[in-house]
């Protein structure tokens, strides 16, 4: 029997996505055992960063609970405190438990990473088993497991990237506005969770657009595309100022403590084998 004949891949188009989501959810629970048994009382691995992260989530969550939703969100946006803590603070208003909040989004990052990679792979291959395997590889890659258990919240949420890339490819099929809006939505979510991931995502998008313009010269005369590109630049400018304003101010100042110096490239670079081997925990 071929793997494609398995029942999990025999669902109709309407239902097979739910089967994939359930399968990734099951794998996430199994491969993070015994987290589910301590869902509301402990977090994975912990360490020094965990104390900072959990403290930041709790203090922000308490502040929002005291102020109320409207005033709390107004304070967050007013202080430009729009960052990777925001989804955790909002979810904690429902859970009222910082451990459960962290663990829910921890597990969700694996499920959505798998689903995003599955949909992206399926877009190209139209092969469900191969796409399902691609989702497993992306979701449970050593990089994602390490960043998630080390409580690096921004890098934990890699699941947004395959959705962004998928809608970018879909957008260039017919230049439909619904895909343009979805691209903007996921770009905004990436910006909120991790600015470094946003930088690499935008870099990919720029090279992709250049490639499309070179490979299809008719796009150069498409006014609709240029309107979308202009809107994209305006959107990125607004995101940069509203979310990264304080960082940009430091970066442009004479006291730029964000610049680690050229030696950091030598000190922090990896040897070729490191990209192929699992990390040491």
C-alpha cells in the first residue's frame, strides 16, 4: 500500500486540512512530552531567559487587566510596546495563567509551522504525503525546537513565514487584492513577533519581486502591480516608524549600542557542519 492511500490522506479537499492540523497537533503533544501534563504549572526547559520573559508577560498582563482592554491597548500602542510579548499578554487575559499562556502558544507554533509548510509545499507539489513530511521537517527542525525551548519568543514564531511566502506566490498569479491584504497581514504579524525575521522576510520578498520583473517583462507595464508595490513601501514605512521607531532612533544616533561591530561576524559565525547537525542542549 502506498503512503498516499492512508486514510489520513483520503479526506476530501474540504476536510483534509483539519486532518493535517490534528496530525500536527498530535505530534506536537507527543514530541513535547511531558509538557501537556504540566500545562498550567511549568514551562519547557526554562533557564535565565525564562525568568525575564515570564516576568515581562505577567507584568504587562496585570497592567492590561487593571486598565481594561481599551485603555490597556491604548497604553501599549502609545508606548510603542508592540513586540513579541503582545500575543502572550492578550491571550493571558483569557487564561489568567502565564504558564498556560506560554505553553499554548509554544505548542501552537509547532502546529502552525507544520500547517504553513504543508500548504506551501502542497502549492508546488500537489502531493499530500510529501507536503506533510515537509511540514514535519519545518515544524520540528532543530532551530525551531531550540528557539522555542530557550524561550526566544520572536524566533519561536517562525510559523508566520511560510504563510507570507505562500500568499506572495499566490498574489503574483493574478495580482488579486485579497492575497495582497494577506501578505500585509502576515508581514505585520512577523514585524510584531520578531524584527530580525521581518528583515530576512522582506529581503526575500525584494529579491522575489525583482526576479518576477526580470522573468516577466510585461509586469513592468502593469500599473496595478506598481500601485501595490507603492502601497507596500508606504505600509513598511508606517511599520518601521510605529513599531521600530525607538530602535531606528538609537541606530541613527552616535551612541548606537545596537551595532555589535564587524568582529561579531567572526565570533558568532558557525562552522559548515553546524548547519547540518542537531544543536547541543
